C-alpha cells in the first residue's frame, strides 16, 4: 500500500462519513440530465442492424453435419451514440457477450450490419479492420485469465502499441506505459512486476490501461467489474467514469448487475434469449419498465436494506431460460411470463417505440 | 430460543511456505434454532474457511484448526473422533456449496446420490430411499421427479443442480444447513428462486441456516443476524437492522456506502473503500482495516480493538472509534 493511497483513504473516509446519502441529489440529476442530453444529440458511432449470430450444432466426429443452430444473437438492432454509455444487460446465455464479440469481429456474424463510424465492419478486409480495431478496444471480465502470466505488466500494456505501431519509439512507449499506469491509479513501478503479484482490482486496472494504450474511441466492457470484490468494484466504476469524461470515450457496458448499470449508463438494452426485449433511457427503464422480463429482472435484485426488503413485493419469475437451440415460438419469454396469453406463443412481438425513445418487444403492453 | 451452535474463539490457520496465514483468527458467534445467520465479507476474509471448519472439512495440510471450540447441541465438534464427525456431517449439519457442478458426482445419477445418503445415514431400504428421494425433489420444486432421478448432473441446469444440492442437504432432516455462497454462480432470477426456496424450507422445517455471502442485498433480505468479517475476524455483529442502519465499524459503513442502490437517487460518484484487501501473511498487531480506514488514529496501530458492545442489545463492533463512526453517520443523515 502506497502512502498516497492511505492519505486518499483518510480524506475520502472523512468526506464520505460527513456527507448526507443523497444531499446534493438535485444537482447530480441536473448534471446527469445534461450529459444524457449531450449524448442523445451526438451522432451515432456504432449502429447494429439486424445482427444475427447462429452457431452450428454438429453431430458425428468424422463427417460432422449441422443438425441445429444455437441462435445466440437473433436479429437485434440498436445504436450507440458518440460519448454515450449503453448498458447491455441480461442473464447468462442471452447473447450479450456474443454481441460484443461480433462488434470486435472475434465472431463472424451470420447476418446483419455493424456500422462503425460509417463503415460496415462485416466483410471488411483484414487491413482496414486492423486499423479500426485500434479505435475499438475491450476490457474483459476475468482479470486473472486475460493477462498473460509470463509477461511483465509494462509489456502487457505496451503490446497493443506495438501491434498498431502507435508508439514506434521504445522510450516513448515506456513513458506512455508509466503515464497509463498513473492514469489508472497504479504505481508506475508496477511496470516491472508480473500479474500474479497483483490483486484482482489492480489487474483490472492493468486491463483498462492496456485498452487505453492505443487511444481508442470506443471500449466494450464485458462484465468488467463482475469478478471483483464489492469494495473494489466501486473504485473501478469511478475509474471508468473518470476516463470516459477525460477522453470522451463511448462504452458498451455489458453486465448483469442492474444497480451498477443504472449508476453508469445513459441508456440500457435488456436482452433475453438472443433478442433485445426493451431499450430505453436509463432512468426511464428503471422507473417504468414495460416488458414483463425487465420487471422480473428488477424485482429479483435484492436491495441492501432490510426494511426496504421487508416492504418490497417479491415477484419471482418462474422457470428457467429455455435452450437457444430450440427457442420458444412467438415471444421467447412467453413460457415464463405471467401475462402471456395464447397469442404470445404464436406471434413474434414487434420491437416498437411505445413511448418516445422507449422501445419494447411485447404485444401486451 | 435455545442455542444450536456456539462457536467460541475459533482459529484456523494455514501453514504455507509464505508463512502462517491466520485465515480465521479467533471468531465467536452462535446460531439459535430455526434462525438465519449471515456471515458477510469479501474474498479472503475467512468466511468460507470458518464455515468449513464447523464440519472439519479444512484440508490438512496446509490448514489446521489450532484453537477454540464449536459446540453443536452441547457437543464440541472439534473433540469428536473421525467416525463421530462423519455421523454429524450431512445428518445433523448439511452443507450447500457455491458451485453445484463440482459438488455433484458427474458419473452417478441424481437418484443414486440422493439414495446413497439416505441408505447410509438412515439405514433405509432401497425402495424407501427412492420414494423419499422423489419426495425431496418434489419439495425443492423439480417437476417430474421420478424421471429426473434417473438423470445425470449434466442433464440439469445450474439452478436445477442447486435445487438438487438443497434436496441432498435436506435428506436427513438436518438441524442446521450451512450455505456457502449458494447463489453466486446463478443468474438473478434463478438466484431469487433458490433463495425463496431456502427461506421457505427453513421456515417450514424449522432448520437453522448459516448463509455465507459477499452480497449485501441477499443478507438484507434473508438474515436475522449478521456477522461482518474482515481479515479473519468478525469486526461487527448484530441484527440486520443494527448492521444496515446503525453500523459502528468503518468497514461496515464503507462497504454499505460503496454499492450503488436502485432504491435511492443516483449518486454523482460512488464512495469506494480505498486501497486493497490486506495480505494475511503480513498482518501486524494493529487493526487490519487501519490502512484503508478514514477514522484511523495512532492507537489503531498499537493494538487490534476487541469486539465490544455498542448498545444495550447484542450489537458489537471491533473499533476504537466506534462512537465517532456512529456520530458521523448520525450527522450525515
């Protein structure tokens, strides 16, 4: 622990303890409204149209033949504006990570378009893609498996600069690594250490420094804080926010923790079984969720307050997520939905704008 | 209510090449009949090791219970012979683990794993055991239990496996269930289902429950009493209301303030707990939370504060500055 950490800790602790929980809430929401408005007026940076990602399921070892498809992402469309943080939430297997991987071109989408800054990434040649990949970076969930244990921290952070030749001069690269470490709240001396010498939170800071090394515009955060301890999560959330403001970054924030998403995101898209079921501005989605799945998801999150919990109605959604190999007909949520009627099993609901900027895929609302 | 389990000054240490790790360093708490007690803390704070110690499941070497006592219905579990403790495991005290895939045997059917316990512990005949297994699977909400009994763990989803684990835990009608992060590997909607199921079953069957978790929301919803652990020690203990509304330890306070809450207006910034969790091989005599604490004074470096009562009830906290923490909180609200 460095001395500056300790001083920070004392300052923050006293400050925190003497501040009311929601004393300047009015001012905060005004600041936030401004930033939401700014983002809402910005041009679209990423546009996803009818994206489909089907993985073949094969049988037979010698001559494998395709017997079915896993529809990991099934015809989704959304856009991310410049400077915006879009939250993509849903449970495991809903396709949120696959969506991120498609944008990064780590998966070759089955269909649809991914327009980044006016260019379709699908079908782009390797050379142009490499150039674009400098602008699109990713932060992974597990800081233990996403850092090479045999590389020093400094080399890990410098790697993207070598690949993209942004910093050809070695001395400049070393200086940049030190600057990035400082920026991400780490001691520059960490450059000579190995990942195993660091805690989970520190490793995640390294992952962030690596993503920032080539000055990206757009960062995909794939469950970037899920593996961290509660006390460390808030540190990383604050860091992501600071970096967003400082470098005017655009985030796709993939997560399953709904309270964190609410804190960080401007707009939120809810995915279920390969489809986006609801998309709205953050406050709107949390205060007036329209899709029964969104409602169930929000109700399932326990609030850290015993009194609030006692008074809260606990509506629990029954059943489990069906297999994406053979998804339910009609609305994919209908087998678990309380409101479902006979037509829900037949008719695929339209994804429609029910209120201004509030999209939902449910025929019953 | 009478005391079912009394843990007194439990110490479990790990003897590693890097030195002695005091994973559990003198913790004491008790559990009444039918009560739900939570142990909260972050990874490495010793909460899981303390749970494993109750059933003497800590791998030796490197771990060893070096002191204290664990009395279950008046019997000290640490003094029992290997045969006697095996009788207690699963029968009087059952465990539900975090990762249901690794705690089920992949090459045995679900039915075999359930009936084995029933035949071993309760001397049931095969037929009676199967009938009871069907009943148990039905109880934990698995439909078509007769057919499911013949299936293997890989046929079950994560949530279903955790239901099977709970059914196994309930097999011998234990008096106490220890659930170690029972829902951490599950999705939120499934987590809610499993927690409701456990709450419902413990109420109905009068089983006491120890929930080990890092999730403050789960604790708020389900626990009667809460123990907060940090660096191998309990640093605060009390009713859920005490801990959430009147925290007296800076760590408890910081932990509560660091999570964004959906029921409150959004904060401009979160108040994280600064710094990193401590290295357990390098603890000194002072308070382990001192380097991250905003209330620390020179006294905190001299000696670790003992757990002391902070009110007339059973609310205790281990902090020299407990009064100032409470004051600061009162001023703030």
